[in-house]
């Protein structure tokens, strides 16, 4: 079960990449988007719709940062 809102997850992912020495916030955002896109690519939309929709919203929140 996911215990963070999509907005919290977006910030958490970006902050994880930002904390490992990336020079620019934009690079952290790009890395977080790559991760979420990979997750969306492997989740079976029909079987795990709720999870897929969650990560779709996380992606939207990352794009707002």
C-alpha cells in the first residue's frame, strides 16, 4: 500500500536525486520522471489500474515542480 499522496511521492523522488549530488534541480526532476515513466511502463494498466493512476498523478506532480 502506498502511504504518500502523489504530491508527496513526487517531492520525495525529486529530493532523493537532488540529495545525491546532482548540480541542478532540473536534473533531479528529469531523473524522477525517468523512474516514474519506467514504473508506468511495467505496470499492467488493466490489472493494476489504481497503482497506474497513482503513478500517472505522481508524474503530473513532478512536472509541476
